[in-house]
C-alpha cells in the first residue's frame, strides 16, 4: 500500500522538495477515508452517533497507520 502511494506521488511529478510531505499527506488521507468508511458502514449503528467515537475511529488509523507507518515506510524507501 505504501509503495503504491509512493509510486503514485512519483508519477504526479511533485517537486523533490515536497514529495515526502505530499506522500505523508496522502497516506494520512487514505487511512482517514478508510476509518471513515468503517465508521459509516459498520460502527455507527453499534456505537451510536457519538462524535467522540467517530473522531477515534477516523483519527487513530489516520495518525497511526497513515502518518507514523508512512514515516517508517519513507525510511525504508529511501534506503
């Protein structure tokens, strides 16, 4: 998944200076949308319409899997 996003960023022709920032932004966005999909499809009925739960379900995957794992993937890609 991370290599696929990295290849997409390279195809877009983003300047070298901003390529890593754009990559992290896209990783965070992809996992935020994945968390939102899980929230609206499965968990909204189970947990109710609580905004606190929605922020947790959308925010945790975007920060942990999107941003932090994206940083680790950048270290691996650059080597």
